[in-house]
């Protein structure tokens, strides 16, 4: 098993890729001594060199594949959202030719309503902020609404043109982060 420093070095070499825990193996070991056996010396240098291979992969590709598989049974008005900390991986095995790996992925995701931002903007165009908030809560199921008018001194009404309204939405991600168990 590599030391913490060796693992940190492998992680830095992996760059933006994910290095799976427990997915390293020894490729070669060398013991180098700068003098011959039975030679009388006042000092000697011994170098022990271990070479490791590790498995790293692009987490974005993995997240995309997992999302595609989990989303296939969703309806047209639903979407799957995996937060940045919503995936954890556990290494299982590598093929004998080292061309493929097997790992378990623990996924924490949310199935949310797919919202058409243009439709929201159109439904609240030229409404007061109170009316717009009520429409968003009743028609789109929002638990809370925060409307900001810019500039701040402008009247308490949304723009007449829907294109001038910026709609942003999120959802409660206060769930725990998944952990991989070996």
C-alpha cells in the first residue's frame, strides 16, 4: 500500500480525474546499493524504489452515465439533479488486462420538477412582486420565493417583457453526503 505522500503524489498526477481508494498495486520494486556486497566502506547509500499503478477516471463522465441511467424512468416534467457532493465511489476490481474497472457508486440525488424558465417569466410579466410570488408558489410549487427588482428604487412590479425577467431556481439540498462503504 502506498504511503499518504505517495497517494497525494498520485492524486496530483491524476489532475481532474478521481483516484479510487484501494485501487493501487505494486508494479515493480528495486533495491539499489552504491557498493558491492562484502566491500568495506565508511558510508553507503541504499535506495529502495517502489512503482505503483493506480486507477483514475473522469468523474464527469461517470456522473453523466449514472444520471442517464437513473433518469430513464422519469417523466417529461421531471429531472434528476445530483449535487456536487452526491457521489461516492468504492473500488471493487480491475480486469486482468487492466482495461476496465468495476466500482460501486453511492448516489444521493433529487428528482425535481422540470421548470420552464421562459414560461415562469411569461406568467409573472408585469405583475406586482406579491402577485408574482403567489403565482410561482401556486402554479410551480415553490416553497419560498425571493424576487429582486433592479434598480432598487424601481416600482414594485416586474417588467412588461418576459425576456427582461431572469428566473433562477434551486431546491433544498440539506440531505447528507453519501459515503462509500468498502
